[in-house]
C-alpha cells in the first residue's frame, strides 16, 4: 500500500462507491473528459462511461436539481461544484427542494453535494468560500468537513451511503498537502457522520475546530506545549450537522476553557452556535470566556498580504489561546 | 388520435372533477376552513387534464401549483388533496405543507415547491434516471409563464436537450404571473419560440381546446419517447381568477376576462361532446353526480381526519438509514426499502393510496388513450 493524498482519498471514495453501487453517479462541470478542475475524477469517464460521469453545462441549479430528481428516484448522485463558491447559484435546490423533501413528503433524497472550499490558495472572493454556516443553519442537510485523508475517504463514503442530502466540504488547500499523505486501510471503511475526534489530548484548554484549521490548531497546540507548558486538547468536529454534542461537552467539561477556531467569518458562524451550546449547557464549568478565532466579517480578499491578514493561522490562535489561558 | 367515446367521457369527467374540487376548495377557503393561500386554475382544465391523459402507465409528472388536473388523472386521491388543503395530520405532508405540494414518486408524481421553475431541474434528474436505467418512459413537467422566466427553466431545458432527456416541458401560459401580464414578462410572441434556443421542437396551441392539447401532447410525446430529447409545448390559456383567492385580479381588463370566460374549456368540450352525441343529458347528470360524490367524500374524509400532533413539530428531519430502492424497478415497493413506504408514519404514502377508497376511483391510471 502506498500513501495517498487527501485528494486521492476523495477520488478513491467515489470510485469505490461507484463500483460498489450502480445507483451512484457523478455530475458536474468538467468532471468527465477533463477529470474535474482538480482532477478528482481523472479516469472516471473511461471506467464508468458518460452516463455515470456526466459533464454538465455551467448550470448549478440544473446540476443540484437533477441530483434531487435522481435521488428521489432512488439513485445516489454526487453533484460536484467546481468551486464551492458556486453553490450559491444552486442554493434554492438545496434550501427549498432537497432539505425539506423528506420532512414534508416522507421521500428520502440520498445525495451528496461536494466541492473545493476554503482559502489560502490566492483564490480571491469567489474561489475561497467556507459556506458551511449557510447550510448548518438549515434543518434537513448534513454538513461534513474532513481534515485528513482518512476522514476524506471515510466521510465521503458515509455521505454517499446516507439517505439524506449531505454537503461535503473538501478543503482545496489540503488536496495535495504532502504532510497529509497517509496509508489508508485496504478494506472498505466509513467514518460515521456526526462523530468528532480528538486529534490531540490535553487538560488545560479545548480547541474546537474543523477542516484546514485543525492543522493550524495542532501546530498552535504544539507550540503552547513547548513554550507555555500548556496541554491543549484539539477536537476535530468533522461533522457540523449533526454536531457531536456529546464529544464537545465531554472535552470542555474536563478542560474548562474553550477556544473555537474556524476559517469562516465570525458573525453567525459555527462558533456562535458552539458558544451558545457551551454557555447553556456548561456555564458552571467554564473558567474563562468562550473565545473565537475566525475570519473577520469581510469578504475573502485576493492579495497575499490581505489573505494572510484575513485567514486565521497559528499565530492568531496562539494569541487568543494565551489570553484565554491567563484567566 | 383515436380517442374512443369512453376515453372522451373520461377526459370530460376529470375536467369536471378538477373544476368541482377547486370550486369546493374555494368555498372552504371563504368559510375560513382553509387557513392558508388557495391557488386554483379555472380555465386550465383542458391543458392539465388533456396532457396527463396522454401518458402511459409508468410515465411521470412533475406538476406545479395549478396542476390539480394532472394530479387527478394520474391517480392522486381527492381525499389526499382535501386533507392537504385542510392541513390534516394524515395529509401527504402530515400538515407540514399546504397546496398541491404533494407527490408519490412510486406512482410517478414528484412534489413541487413554491419556487416556481425549480421543479424543472428535478424533472431532469428523473429523466436522467430513466436514461441511465434504459427505460422508455417519459416525464411531463407542467409550469406557468411565470416559471418560464426563471434561471432554472433555462438551465433545465438546455441540460435536458444536451442530454436528450425524455421530458415534455409544458408551459401553461395563463396570461399573468400574479399581476404581471405577458408583455411585462417577455418580449416575444410565443414562449414556445424559445425552443429554438435549445434545439428542440416547440409548439404553441390553444390551451382551452382539450382536443388540440391532446393532439399536440401526442406529437410532443412521440418525439420525446423516440429518444430524440425533450420538447417544449406552450398551451395558451387564461387564469380567469386571481393569482390566489386573496387576489381580486382587478388589474385584468374586464373585456379580456369576458373574452376568455367565453372560451371556457369545459363548456367548449361539452358543446363538442353534445354535438357528437357523446354527452347526453343522462350521462352528463351521471357524471355530475359522480363528481359531487367524490368531492363530498373527499371533504368529509378530510374534515373527519385528525389535526397534526404538535408534539411532532421537530420530527422527521432526516430519513433513517437503510436500503433505498431504485423507483420503478422490480421489488422497489418492498417495505424493507426506506423509500418504499412513508417511514415517518410506517404507513404507505397517502397521496395515491387512498384512491381505491374513493367512491368512484378512476380505473387506476388511465390507459394510454392516445397511442392506439
């Protein structure tokens, strides 16, 4: 077995699910002949043919809406957004069509909408989105955000097998990151939706995070151990909807301090809901203010100095963590 | 087209049933028994009923809010419709949604939403599935002139054409999108002219002439079923009432309304059937009696049905785990499939399933009357 990248793990998940279940198919812009803008589906057209690897026009409503129609028919479509920013053009199909379908009609909609999200690639305001909060707020959609190659594969398989619309946010900065290469199990596995994982154990503080920020948080935790003698726990949420409340509460009950880190903007972000949950459920356990590190409330900028100023990183996490630790 | 006497009487029956169901719904609204908006389609009956009558047993409809005629022809239970209007706990949506936002995918009906036009990409997904599963079935997608101006309309027609999907896109052009007349909606004579832009056949017909609709739908279906891709058909009709029952529609010129009321599709068809000696005072009285009985039964059933249980308000957000059947394939209705029954209630879907309990149920789904 060789080590694979996060991107190869995604590709493996789709390929294996398409081999396993003839109901699974992929549609999106440039996914066929070109193999996808990031080459996630390279070689798929040759293996599965044009009826299961469908190159679509630049029509996000048609892509996602077709996925809804096929899912109603019992197929398991995977709708690719070339960049997740473009999901806004298909918003209605997710918000009004897919998410309410089972709730109002009893008919399941087993579909995945996935695409490259996140910044750090000089993508500017239209190729760097972290759109999770729009969907996190919407009942009836599951939202998952893998941070490792193992999770990228296991969560995508779980999403494809799920009987509900699942938004799968893959972080494009992680696609080919060498340090994320890992050997994956030869046998079939899934990472269950709704389960967080402790990436680093600690007693002094919990960092709640997900996606690319898991890695920034782990770097910060390492520095805090070396320079501040702090044992910081890093909990990778992996699933935002449903949230693993149990894991969140269990960790913060032990550490009594919580830092929430996300790449999305601050106001109304995932951190706001996490803070509310912690405040309601663990008020008497908290030894410091629930603290958030997030992007400022501004659109995602293009120029490198602006992007660096915008994105949360190890330094910003360290500053916030030290302030919190001082309580 | 070869419609026999019985077929024509069945078309007439469904047109009358559609009108009578809507008339009663309006009465219930005026009595305060329908709590939300009521959207009816007086004047559309020739289009909705005529088009749906041409479908085969395993074909699908993707209807919108004014397509009661399609629903009834395809077997949606009048009881289910009334339970839906009256927000009963046993309505197909369990009281969670109103209007005609109902469906049963196993019986070829996809539920619509209020964002008109958004059903058309969904129709593409159903058509894609038919194509992938190598079926000879087709989809009839109904929508209005308003929906024809949405982005999803364009995306769906274009995608369907590129993929050669088996879909008849049926525009019910009723003159107005709420208060906005055609001349503020688009700057072309016929919406069917847009077919050129997608490289598909387009045709405009008199939507108040049920026989013209039937013939045009037959042509469109023949094209679509042959695997050549979708077709666009515009049926020109008129919304002789308001957008909803809350709308007096005083923006419609009186002369225009009077003109269209004279072209009432049911009266026109009645005249034709009478002239042909098909409709007689006797069988007309019989049909009226049957229509009244079905409507009375539906209203009574709905009124006797329970209200939804408030304790369920946050339930059934996610479908449970388990196998999903590919709809329309052998064994797909086996109850171990998560999509075979309504897993919210553990019962069969109610949109269609009450149909056999109707006083005068149609003989399941109508025969393929146009293909003889």
